[in-house]
């Protein structure tokens, strides 16, 4: 007689969460299958590099497994997972910046020059938004994504990035200006 049980991916999401919280690997795997594309897409937007995005997404799932027992259900699972992923990415970026600062020399500091976004070789070719966002300098891209795409407030972004709120606003303004220019070409 054939089993009438639904595949794990089609099970009740709450049941999957409770099962995974109890250590059921199949339930966690089903949650992974349901949400992995969104986690990877978020990481890719934040990293701008597929290899880095894969690494961050993998770390996010490891962290989700470790912290899932503490998920209380006060928000949707997707919201919790999204916040966990963003926090991981920001933590990694801050650690990389601290490491890089240890090895900067005074000669590395020169006059501030605004870097121009790179463009496709075909003049007049309209870039889509994803391509335009990917061309933004890292700081501007991160602030733009956190504010305009993910909905964080200036103060939250400043706190997470360890910068002044005015810096966040300036980066956001710069990102929007560069995107307008890129999309109007």
C-alpha cells in the first residue's frame, strides 16, 4: 500500500519548524528547500559576488540550525530567517573591514575620489535594476539594499554598520544618484 503522507516540503510550515526545533533533520531540510532560494538571493544582492553569496548563505543555514531552538514564533519564520541572514552578513562585513584596517598603510590614504560605476560595453543599453545595483560601490550598495529593499531605518543601519547616521544618509543619496544615472543611460 502506498503512503499517503505528503512530502516534507508540502507539510504544514509550523509542523516543519517544530520538528526542526526538536532536531528532526528532515523537517529542517524541508525548511531549507522552501527558503534557500530567498536566502541565497538576499546574500547575492548584499555580496554582489556569487561565490561570496554561496558562502554567506551556507553560514546563514548553519546559524539557523544552531539558533532554531530559540525561535519563539513571535514573528514569521521568514522574517526571523531574513533578520538572521542580514545580521550574519553585516557581522562578516564588519569583521572583514576590521581585518583590512590592520593592514592599511598611511600611503593608502589619498584624496577622496568618487568611483564611477562600471557599465556594459554597449552605450545606450539600459541596465536593469539588479545590474545597476551590482555596479554600486560596496558601501552604497549595502545601505541602498538595507534601506530601500529590506526596509531598515537609517538609525538601524548606522548601528549595524558602526557608522554615523549621516554617513548612511549620504551613502543612500549617493547610491540613488548613481542608480538614476545608470538607469537613464
